[in-house]
C-alpha cells in the first residue's frame, strides 16, 4: 500500500518522539512491503516562529490532502515561552483547535491499556490491577456543551451564566456508527454512557444509539449512566471494551481512564472524521521540562502510529505487530525514565524506538 502521511513534529519533545514513530513505521513498511511518503508540516509554536500564526491555510490544506496526520504534541512552557505573550487566538493550542475544526474531526478515540509489565504504576487496588484492562473511549468532539451558546447576564439583579447543551440525531448517529465500527475490530462490546434519567439530549442519544446498534447484531450494547461509569472505571475497568459518549462526559472519563493506567507516556489517541482520515497523536503534552534531553517516552506516539495503520489504512496485522513489539520490549525490562522501576533497564528515546523496531521482523 502507498501511504501519504502528513507529519507535524510539534514542539518540546514532539520532534524526538515523532522521529521514533516514523522509524517504527518505516520498519513496518519494509517488513510488510508498503511505501510511505511523509510531508512535513508546521503547527503550534514551530509555526508561530516561522509564519507568525499557529496554523496556516497552507498547512491545513496539506493536512487535508494527506491520508492521515501523525503529530507530536505542541505548546511550550506557559511561564517562559514568548508564544504565551500573544493573544489566546494566536497561541500554539489555538492551532490545534483550528486544525481539528478544519478537518471536521468529530470522533476522539483514547485507549487506556494497563500493560501486564506496568501494573505497578496502576493506582488501583492490586486485585483490580491484576485483572488488567484494555478499553477505548470514543468521545464526541465537536458538539454538546462545549460548542453550545453561552452567556453571562444579570437577570433580576442576579448575575446568571448559561451554557446550552445541544445534540441533533445526525451528530449522534455518526459518532455511534464510528463506535460500533471500532467495537467490531475489538471485543465487540459497546457501553454507551449518558445521563438519560435527567437530560433530554441523553434520551435522544440513547434512542439513536439503539437504532444504530440494530445494524451491528454481533456487538453487545449496554447503557450506563455517567456517574455509575465514573465509579465502575475505578472498581472494575476490565468490564469495558468501547465506551461511547458525548463531549463533556468523554472529556472527564477519558482523563479518569488515563490516570488509572498510571503512565501518560504510554497513551495514544486518534481523532477521526467521517472518511478514513485521522489525526494521530500522544495524549500527553509537549513536556518542555524534558525536551531535547533524549529521555522522553516515545511509546504513546508509536502506539498512535499503530492506531493510524489500523483505522486509516485497515492494516490490522501491521498495527498488531507494533503493539506486540511494545509489549515485548516492556517484558524484556526496558523502560524510559517516566515508567522506570527497580530492577529494570533505563534507556533513552532513540533506543526505545530501535528496540521496538527490532521486534518487527
Ligand atoms: P505534559 O503532558 O507535557 O507534561 C506533564 C508531565 O508529564 C511532565 O513532567 C512531563 O515531563 C511528563 N511527560 C509527558 N509526556 C511524556 C513523555 N512522552 N515521556 C516522559 N514524560 C512525559 O503537560 P503540561 O506540562 O501540562 O503541558 C506542557 C505543554 O504541552 C503545554 O504547552 C500544554 O499546553 C501542551 N499540551 C499539548 C497537548 C497537545 O499537543 N495535544 C496536550 C496537552 C498539553
């Protein structure tokens, strides 16, 4: 297969971790007979330095023209970086929002996996961590409370703030379809999370999800209220496969799920639209505190590249190979500084990339 991948190396540790993900993609291409062409794009702080804005029209157009985009994190140290002297709409993070909007990325996928070898980092009780977990949060990203009308006004002498929560059936249907498609590639279970005992938008959510489920008879569907889901994630995360939910619930639950794995340098993410296109990036930030030292953990970015192969190119075997290589390197005891523990071997960013490649044969 020929793959045309846009690459945004980003700021801070971005260039270091993306370099390793490209190394792993090149190894996959060599072993499985694919061709990859990369188009380097600037976004965030790196774009401000060159073009004065965090995202140019040209970058957006080039991102649209690629099959998928692999991105490192963007942004700098808010206290010391000159980027944060600019008005908010010109800062690095504004570029990310513009990019997501420009590419119509309405579905955000965040896996939370507890690796056997990293159980010690899990903050949950030992008997829960021992069961392990491998779940995927599918969050709606462009609707709901964060995109509704808002206002603050004085009503009868009392200052009152309003935020509107709106979902229409089409917005729900397209994210639900994405959720069920992804469940078909996994363990075929969807937990749809809402607050249908209170909210009209949740009752519509539940109805449309039921309708979509009818097209996926192999997938088991359950509904769960968001407050219960927040509890179940710390009580028994192994019960979940795909958690499908709206924007704000997904924002909160995905952070909760990532914390229970205990290691931010391990967490991949993907944002998808209604084509095969996706933007793939680590869940963590640009870690300016350790940038340029060659010690950042590249695994989240490497696993994001695996998600790219799986979701944008349908290359499941190749994605499996990357995930198995990551698990094997951890089993051999190699660790970057953020996941280091007693008796393990500490290695840097580039060596981690090399070792992962060595398992892809
Ligand atoms: P951060 O995730 O960058 O760092 C938090 C801590 O985790 C730091 O101690 C850092 O060293 C560590 N860390 C993060 N990723 C790591 C990795 N791969 N390997 C080893 N250690 C790692 O969060 P922050 O400090 O709050 O934010 C720094 C910058 O990143 C800010 O400018 C913020 O806006 C930006 N940010 C960008 C994104 C994105 O690009 N999507 C997401 C979050 C934050």
